[in-house]
C-alpha cells in the first residue's frame, strides 16, 4: 500500500498534497459506509465510519501518526470540543439541585470503574504507573458515540437522557483527572505540590477559557439569532479558538468546551438549542473523529498478552459501569431495569480515551508506550462493540426501534412528512 501511495505522491501538486487526497477519499468512503450501514442494517452510522477507519489502519494507512501531534491532534480536540459543547449545553446545573442523586450516581459509577479496572490490571501484574492511567482511560464513556447512536436510532426517553448525562459527567471527571495525571508524569519527583499543582492548573485554565467562551457567546446572543447562519459560524469559530488557547495554556480543550456549554446553559435565559446551520460542518468533524480514532487504534500490535489485558479492561469496565449505575440508582428516580440499560449504554469508548492516551504518550514516552499497547486495542473494540451494545440497550429499554433491521426511508413510512427524513442528521451535530 505504501508503494502505491508513494507513486501517487509524485503526481500530486504541492498545493494539494497526498494527505489531502488520502483523507478526502477516506471520508468519502466513510460517508458511503455509514449511510449503507444505517440504511440496510438499522445500525448506527458510526459503525460504518469506524469500520472504514479500522480497515484503513490495518491496511497501513499513514495519514494518522501515533502519538498524535500537530494538525491531527488539533482536529481530534476540535471535533471532540464541538460534541462536548453540545452535550454540556444539554445539562442544566439547576437540575442537580433538584435531583442531586444523579451527580452521586455518576461519582459512584466512575469511582467503581476506576478502582475495578486498576485492581484487575494490578492483579494481572501490570505496573502501577501503567494500571492507574489505564483506569483513567476506562473511566470515560463516549458522549460522541452515544449522541450519534441516539440520533441514528431516534431514541428518546429517561434511559437515553440519563445515559447522555452520565456519559458527559464521566467525561468531565476523566478529562480533568487524566489531563492532570499527564502533567504529573512530567514532574515525577516534586512531592505533594507537584501532585496538586497540575490538577489546579488544568482546572483553572479550562474553567477560565470556558467562562470567557460562554460570556462572549452570551453577549453575542443579545443581538444575534440563536438559529442564524452567522451565529453558527461564530459558534464554531469561537470553539476552535478556545480549543487552541486552552491547549496552549496547559488546560484541556475538550474540558473547556464542555464547561462552556454547561455555563451557557446556566446564564442564557432562553432555551438553548444547537443551531441547525453547523450541522454539515459538525457532522464532517464527527466523521473525521471516528475515522481517525479507529485508524490509529487499529495500528496497535496484538499478541496474547495484549489481547488478555485489553479484554480484561473491557469486561471489567463494562461490569463496573453497570453495577455502579445500579448501586447509585437509590433516590435517582430510576428503576433497576432502567439502571441496567443505562449502564449498558455507557460502554462505548472513543475519542476521549484516545486523547488521554495521546497525552500520556507525549508526557512520558516509555510509560505511554506501555499504556497505548493495551489502551489502543481496547478503544478499537469498544468503539465498534460499544456502539452496538448501546444500540441494543436503548432498544431493550423500549426507547428506540428494533436494531439489526433495515430501515425504510422515513418518508415512505410516514407519507407526506418528508421533513422527518433528516431528523437524525440534524441531531448529529
């Protein structure tokens, strides 16, 4: 494959370059695969995107170099920031005052996941400096995958809402703790101050950037329409700028975007709805993110030891999330059955996990290589299997149509209501 790509490179003009052609064709194939996957199997489009990225990675695609750096890293952070800003904008902070057990449920589920994965890996004789970061990687569910699954399956109901909130909160904890842990790896011998300072720096910078982003958007919305095209351009441009600034100052770009969405939801008096205009741009970024994650993760080296560790991480993580959500249901308003399916919907891993592994690899190359050796196969498995498990969980909870069944065009099933055809695409942003 590399010989063919080298031959192509000789015929491409410098203004385009081989990476542009590679990624353009790869995204075109991913778009076709995602559409085919949903149309003829009823499964979410994200499975088609991830499958194309996986095949490209296994075939030796060199457009995504590990560890991520430069434009590839920024595009991953930007894509994730856009998704997390939307997720944060769906969480009203006032809701936790009326239902604080949801927050307690998230903390219990996350803590149980961390200690269960860390304990299982140490029992398999994985060094503590590797098991701890892997447990932080396992902490995060994937709001990006879950939002895509919800949009494509048209799921709606209490289990869907609870799973989205818990996935977003677990990402919040994982990004804060994981980014701080990466900073600590740069200062291994600085005592208590060296352990606390990175946490404060990541949180402080992220909160400051989030507050500034939310304030600017709030001021802009005083005279701009929330659904206007210019507002959509302003929104995407400011998220991109905030992502670059947060990463440069030592914060977490996705964490800043997530917090900004939550703050804007709090200070904007009118109901906030994600504008439809950035739908195409956000969908393209999301597709790029899923293809990039699977292409990078598929390049991992597999052997018997790695397979055992990756499967252990995946199984223990899934059980811990289900048990954690079930134990935390007391006072949260959820039934045992609902709690079980919520836990199942939290199983996907994707961009957040890959971003944390990339941070560990950049902070400590030797230790990061050991972390990536186990994490990348686990991420690949749970981007593919996790999306399927979440689809089945939402169906079994009675909140989405039956999976593994071809979906007829919606206009055919609802004559005269063709406007609903693109409902999933509108929500995908």
